[in-house]
C-alpha cells in the first residue's frame, strides 16, 4: 500500500554495520532500521541463538508456560525498576498496554474518575488510534477520527505547565525521556525528577515510552537511569529483538496490580522466536563494558561533529541526544542531508525539527565512526550554505 515514499534501494545482505545493495554498493548503516538493529546485521551470536530456536519451537501461545519468555522477563527485571513484564510485538502495542494499565490502575484503586493521561507536545507514541491520540502530530491524525478521548497535552520539559495541567481527572503521565521522532529532544535537568514528585503528590502513575531510548541506546539499559527517579511503567520495543519484532511493557508491582488474568492479552507476543532473539541481544548488551563502549563511541561522534561544525559553518546547527541516540540539527533541509549522505553510502534517518538521526548499531567501532564522519564532512562541503 502507498504508506511509504521508499528510497530506490533494496538490500540483500547485511554484515555488522554494513548493508549490501542488490547493485553491489556497500552502505554504512547509521539508521539501524530506525534504532532496531542493536548489534548490527547477522551478528554471529544472534544468528546462532535464533537458528537453534528455529529448529526447536516457534510458537505455543501464552496459554502455556514459556521458559524463554520468563528468562527474558527476569533479566529485564534484574536490570531495571520493574517487578513484572508483559510481552507484545511492537512499540505501539506496548504503549497501548501501558495506557490501559494507567487507566485500570486508577479504576481498581477506587479513582475511576482519574482516567485522563497527561502527554507532551512533540511526542510520538505509535500509529494505533490510541497512541496517535497520545502523540502530538495533527498530521498523523487527520481524517482518521473520531479519535479516542482521555489525553491532555502539556509542553514537554516545562514542569510548571505539567503541574498546572493536572486536574482531578488526571490518572497518569506518559512521556518519552528523550523524544525520538520529535527530533532527539532532551528535557531540562531535573524535569523527570520533578515529574515523579508531582505524580506522587497527586497520586498519578508515571509511564515512560522507551521504545526508542531503551536497550542500551543512550548508554544505559534504559534512559530513565540517567535521572534520579524511577517510573512505574516503561514500554520497550525497537532495539529489544535486534531486528526481530518484539515489544515489552515493564511495570512495578503497584502498577501491574491493575491487571489480572484475562484483562489483557496477545496471540503472538513474546513467542519462542522473539524471546530467543531478545535474550541473545541481552547476552551482548549486558556484558560488562558494553554500555561504556556506547558512550565512548558517542563521544567520538560528537567530537567529530564539533570539528565538522567549525570547518563548515552553515551546516550543523546543533548536536543533541545521549549515547548513540544522536540528533544533528542541520541548516540545510534534513531530507536533503539524508539523501546526500545516502549518495555518499551512509544511511541515516530524519526526525522532527530538521534533525538527522545518527543511530548506528551499538557495537560499532572507531573505524565505522571515522567512515561516517568522512561522509558527513563531504556532505557538509557539498551542502553548507
Ligand atoms: C517507534 C516508536 C513507537 C512505535 O513503535 P512501533 O513498533 O512502530 O509500533 C512508539 N514510541 C516511540 C518513542 C517510538 O520511537
């Protein structure tokens, strides 16, 4: 269906951070299938684990015990605020489950009127009707109404506005700790802690959409770990399966008390193949030093971009983000920059606010960083005003 204006490019093979096109050209993948290929392409450990699982068992449904799924949940719990996890297939689905949990939590705690959720300007949460309504873009909603009700919007990063936005009908707050699609926007220091404080004061649950920021992308397993607070609910997806579709909703005991058997479900969610892939991703991401490496590579990219910005004024406006979730706000149109970089065999992804996202596999090395910077330097030479 005509849902994408696709680039005229098809790949037939991927190795590490490189993609090979049908016409023989080699591309350095700093888009990772939109922050999905955490370990690049055909990583030996992922190939081995998934191949073994393919020969054993694909799917049984959630009607039965699933040891691989349980193992994955236990690992996510051991390395986060969470006490429990629900698995699904995508980011939007994880967010839908979280929205249901926020509302149902207030319902079972005797505050059925607190069924509205505060969301932010510039937010993106997915393409289902519910998550479209939680998201900011009018354009994505146009013509798809009537939309579900129950979301109130406040300016991202503004604590006063958030506090003023809380009414007797507010039951929860849903935010991205760093806004991805919106243009890699970080909230000011202290914002997330302030959100927690306001939520506690007014009896609200805090949910973070970490679909893009999670699974090591920012140099922590989850981005909220950079702050001095803990959310009640976190959604995850993109990087979790390293390219295999899987989503997850993590929650503390309190939030999860909203659900009981039959309350929510999924046919495919967390099946044997998906959890084998995600467990293999965690085998690597949880290795000592892995996240330090993410930060080290991030530092190299930032230093290189600073040098390019000095050399070619009129190309880079600002570099923002954390870890390997980096946004380069450009002076030229970001779509033109992405297209020019693609001509130079570097793949990137555009985002809001005229940003070009640099979201490579987390296991890239200095060689790959140098290669990407060389392409960006050439692009700057061609497009700087
Ligand atoms: C990509 C994304 C989603 C949607 O995930 P899908 O898997 O495409 O449904 C939701 N929230 C954020 C922050 C995302 O980046």
